[in-house]
């Protein structure tokens, strides 16, 4: 045999060479997979940042324009009040009638936006909804609201302003 001739490989060695990729190929595949994972991670990170930024913008706009619908409804009430004041020959009756209509308009706006009145005459005193400004002797049970000095208001069951009330005190 000449030295330049290749020695035929055993069938076992030939099969092993086909199955086992070279170290360089394995490294190249690992680098490609690592780059693929890095790209996917960067995309997910950027997408998360975009979602966070959009959410912040949405919250900012919600805060900024939260009262827009309410404000538009209140403009009609203001217009009615101004129109009533602009009348040159108003009588007490027409003025009172205009005020009543404007009050109905305002009550309608309150109803539309779930603003409810707290007028607790005869109810038990509730520190969450009422603010007692005094006590009166009364034939009613102790801690019962006897009179309301100023009505309170709630927005969706959350107290905007407590009712200012006088409460019955215990008889001595």
C-alpha cells in the first residue's frame, strides 16, 4: 500500500462520523439558538415596555377627561341659569318657575351620574354619612337625626359630602 492512499475506515467509525457533528458545527448551532433566544427576549421586553407606556397614556387620558361627560351636562344647567338672569322683565313667579326648571335639570344630571342626596331626617345617626353639629332634646329615640341643616351627597355609594344634622339626645 502506498502512503498516499487513504485507509478505509471501519464501518463503525464511518457511522459515528456521520452522526457526530463537529465541535465547530455544534458551537455555531448553539450561537444561533442563543441569538434567537436573545432576539425573542428583546422583542418581549420591548413589547412589555410598549404595553406599559400605552397603559400609562390611557390612565393619563382617563384622569384628564374623566369629568368631560359630566361637564357637558352641567353646561346646560349653567346656560339655563344665565338665560334666567338675562330676562329683563322677570316677575317673581317666572323667576321661581325658571329656578324650579333649572333645579329639575340639575337633578336630572345628578341622577344620570349616580349622585344621590343624603337627607336622613328620622334615621339613626351614621357617622359615615352624617356629621352631627349639635344635639336637641326630642321625643325621638337617642341618636336619631332630628333635622338636616345641609343635605349630603353620595357618588355611587361613596360620600362626597356628609349631611350636617342635629341629633336627638338622651332624656335626662
